[in-house]
């Protein structure tokens, strides 16, 4: 008889509730210890740290599942989620003069080792992105048409990240077009970006949890082993009496 506690541990609503509770708890700690509201939404503040934590937890869960199942073909998923989490911690520009995604790192006079390391990371991310498009995009589109919850949560997370990136440095982006916004609007856009990225990270963790639960609930199909026919033992067959011999025996019986 299945243990009902297993179903409760695999409840996706429980994962979502725990994620929100952890985020709320950490934000409360930040609100208590921060001197101003700006510190909460600042770079490396509690909101950005919580976003990075959720992404790193999602990457860790993927990596553990990949190693446990020896499903090495899904390595790109863990790499991309890990890169997103490290990006929240600003690791993309923590070890080089410029960010590894900045063109001036490769066109400037920086150290050659920085250029090689940055190019290697970029090539790895591009490779992982291409594998994602080739191996996972068709399944995701089919899941969207089928109304799967994890697919729509992933769409919501991508939409949140897209809007958040458009709000990042909004005043700087609008300045070349001759559009000036107030400091309040620019500050609100920056805070909205951090909040959207946090909720997007919660959704990504939820998507990873749902996908792992579905994989655990789906039995792995085993390929049937081919059956090799066993060789039959040789049995000598006695020769059947011919028709002529049978007829001769009948005649001999009549004569006697």
C-alpha cells in the first residue's frame, strides 16, 4: 500500500508554498536589518540574493537528478540555470575587467587569460542554448498546446524576465530617444525589475520541481531483451512403413 506521505512530499503546491515562505522570511530579515528601502532593492541585496538562491537550488536539483539517472544528455539545462543564478550574483563581471558578455572585454587591452576564459564561458553557454532549442523547444511547445502546468509556468517566468530586463536602466535606455523620466519612475522601474526577477526565479524552481516529480512518477520503459531460440536436441526418427510394404503385409496375413 503506497505511503500517503510520499504524495504530500511530491505536492507541487507544497514546493511553491515553501519557496514563497523562504522568500518572505529572507525579505523580512532584510527589511529589519536594512537602513533604507533602497538597501533592500540594491545590488546584492536580500531580493537579489533570494533570486540567486532559488536559481542555484534549481540548478543543484537538476544536476543531482542528471547524475543519479546518468542522463548526461540534459547537462545543458543545469548549466543554463546555474549561469542564470551566478549572473544574479554578478559573477559574469566579478573576475574580469569587464563582463564576459561585454564586447570591450575582447576588443580592449585586457589580459589574454581573461579573454580566453570569457570566450570559453560564452561558447559553453551558446552551445547549451543551441541544445536547449534543439532538444527541449519542441517538447515545450507541445506541452503548451497540451495545457501542461509546467510549460505555462515556464512561459510566465520567461515573460517576467523579459519585462524585467526591459526595465533595467530604463532612464538610460530612453535617454538616446530624447525621453526623460523622473527619478521616482526610474527608481520604481529598478525595484520592479528586482521583484519580477525574484518571482521568475520562484517559478523556475517550481518548473524544475514539477519536471522532476513527473520524471519520478513516470516508470522508465525497458527495452525487451531479444529472445534467442534454444537449439532442439536431435531425435532420430523411425522410418515410416511405405505403402507397398503395408500392402504386402496385408496379403501375407490373408494367405496365412
